[in-house]
């Protein structure tokens, strides 16, 4: 089905200041609008920004039904097309979902886009399932991305290459949210731990795995569960927040296994270029 939204305006938090965990405050850019210099495949840490969203952020805020159709029907890897403005006809790829749908176009198209331009998405993937693996639930996962992720069979399990594993103890804001709608942030305030675990090397678009994470109807702890997710936005200075992780696959019964390959990123898998 076709859904559509408009390029959003950038937003700054009410009160302007965002507090660091140590009490310092800053005014930082990051959410919504058109981001020129942050692309899928770039690092998630190190930006002078908060919850930085790569590419172009779109939404339909005028109608709740259309807003939710855009969010629930759109899947990562879906094709998008600009239908108004100077970039009309430009095609891009859905690379994430935050408070908005995130789409990456080539740099030339993004330079002539403006807030308010309309973007249509050809949605494919809602309802996608694997009949031979009924315990594996797929979420926000287009057939195009599933086929590009390098998923293989290993005995009676699906084997997924991921760029890194995250310990469930660092997963924070977003646990309360529907796992088909928006993401969960990892808690990055302990910078020494981020460096020790190598998490500070995470890139936007990285495929990641979390053991003992059940993402069927939210995001909770369940012994033996495994969830596969995608890094979709950058780091945050806010307590309890950090790079955002969007659920792609989840299973409670051991149907999913994984191995670490630092190259497991959708910028490569979907051949997004620049």
C-alpha cells in the first residue's frame, strides 16, 4: 500500500536546555527535519547533537489515523519517492523510525528539499512471517531487507550476522512502547562502560542483537529470548537515553542465533552509497 507524509520541521525541546547526567545543560540540534551531514553508516556517537536522525524525517501530524498508518505500515528498506517540490521524483530508502519515519535520499536531492515536501512510501512487509519458524516474529522488516541481511539456517535456528551484541542491562527508554512503533534507547551515560564494551563504535544502520530481550508486545526481559534490532538514531546526553534501537526480529524459544560481523550494516546490505 502507499502511505505518505511531509518533511518535518526541526524541533528544539521546550525550555531549550537539555541536561547532561552531571547537571550541565546544552542546546543541541538533532530531531526532525533534513540532516545534511549524517548518513546511514556514520557513527552513532560523537556528534554535537541529541538523538540525531540521519537523512530526512517525515510524518503526517494532521490526522492520527494517517500518522499511525505511516508508522505501522512502513518497514525498513521500503522505497520512498518525493512527490512535490524541487526534488520531486527523487527516490530514497526508509532507514528507520523514531518519532518520525527516517528516509535517506542522495545528497543532491536532500539539498533542494524543504520542510513540507511530500514523500510517498511503497509499504511492503507488514504481516511478513516465516511459516517454518512460527515462533519468530518479524517487525518493521521489509522483504528487501530480510533478503539482504544474510540470514541463514543453522540446524533448527535462524542465524543472523550482527555488528555487535548489546547487554540487556543497558537498555533504557522505550521499553514501555509498542515494539512496532518507535524505538528503544540504550543507556549510554556510563562512558567508560561504552568504551569497554566497544559500544561507542556503533554506527547508524548497524544490525545488533540482544539476548534475554523479548520484543513481542513491548520490550521486556525473558530468559533465553533473542531480539535482532537496528540502530536508527544517534547518541543522547539525557539520562536513560542513547542511540535508538528498532526491533526487526524476536523469538523466545531459541529460534534465533547470531554471530558478530562488524560490517553488518544496512548501508552495505541495501547498497545505500555515499
